C-alpha cells in the first residue's frame, strides 16, 4: 500500500502528474487540480515519476518529498558523442591486471544499476560480488567441474586443468545478478542491470565481460549456490567479470549493419 500525498497549496494545476503517472492514478478534477484514483494506494508501483517530474514539489510518496531527492545537474549531462563513444568502444575484456578492484568502486557501480529499468518497477535484482581470489578460484573450479560432468564445452575444463582460466579469465572480481524465480521478469531485469553495470564500469576505467557459464552452473550445483550464498528461491540470471584491463582497445571492430524494419 503506497501513500501518495498532494500539497494543494503548492500545486499549480499544470496536469503534469496526470500525464506522467504510468497508471493514470492522478485524475483531473476539471481545473487541472489532481485528485487520486480511489485505488491509487494499491495500484501505485512506486516509480516516483509523479514527484520527480512535478516542477513545484507538490507531491510526496510514502513520506518522501521532492526536496529530499537528488537533483539532476545539467552540467553533467554527457554529450551525444561521448555516449556513442562509451557505448560503442565498450569491449568484452578478457585480460585483467592483477590489481584488485576497490570495493568502494564496485559498490558505487552497483548503486548506478539501482536506477536501471525493471518490469513494473519490480527492482528484482540482487547481487553477489565475489572478490576474494581464493573464492574466485574455488568458483571457477566448481563451474569447470560442472561443465565437465555435463559435457558442456569440454575444452574449458581441460584448459582449467592446465592452469588456463577460460571461465573467469583470472578477473579480480565477479558480479553475479540473481533474483527470485517468482519475480515478473527476473532474467530481463538481471540482464539489463548487468548491461548497465558493464557500461558504468567502462566509464570508470574498468574492464568487464559477461560470464555466461555461471547461471547454468548455479542452477544445477548446490556447491555453486552455496558459494554464491543464493537464497533458495533465487536463480542467477547474469554475471559480469570486472577488473582493470591489461590492454587498451583503440579501434572499434565492425559489427553487422542494423536490421530495421520501418513501419
Ligand atoms: C549473455 C552473454 C553471455 C556471454 N558470455 C560470455 C562468456 O561466458 N565468456 C566470454 O568470454 N564472453 C562472454 N560474453 C561476451 C561476448 O562474447 C561478447 O560480448 C561478444 O563477443 C562481442 O564482443 P564485445 O562485447 O567486445 O563487443 C557474453 C555476452 C553476453 C551478452
């Protein structure tokens, strides 16, 4: 049950909240002054758009008023060119320096992912971050064993036996996104969060690479689940290696042209 409050002393009847609410929970009383839908408390998904968009701070949600929200700094907006460079020069990094990644930096990057979109604002994503060298090696060994037992890409386990890590590439950190299987779209929410983390990492001088093998192993192996401290009703849906890149990519490899159907 959400608590939406309108301060009519501040409201300027601009109808912005009426248009911005995804579920149209603000109704026009006729003169632009909003009144709440009778089931607003139950229907609200707490996306906060109403108080984030109101130019005069007339709305509060669950006791949180606009003045306590972080305000956008237009001077920090990236240029279209810098966004294009960040997005298109991001590469999957598979060679890392041994230098550990500071926990403070990892926590700051995960903070950014909290604002990534999730279905119906479900915010289903949880993280396990493995940054202990010993635990990363133990995890890699467990995943390699799982792959060997299930005849998945046998050369990966073979390489591991020969001291070559094709799974986690000796990365100093692994961020594992997991969610309750009962969430509306756990796989999509986790994938979006990991894609966001990857770009945030690149913007902060880190390299990253998706680790596709963790999810399957975590679903099947009790030892992997235990290492990742997964709640019983959670699955891993996406994982990302993180570390300082050993090499710099100064050229952008080509990709196939966009396939667009304009209708
Ligand atoms: C869902 C997903 C799973 C991936 N799994 C792995 C993986 O297990 N190991 C790996 O080295 N790269 C993995 N990648 C990275 C892709 O191989 C990489 O994104 C692709 O080759 C394109 O390279 P780029 O990211 O540098 O553009 C994965 C990427 C995605 C999106």
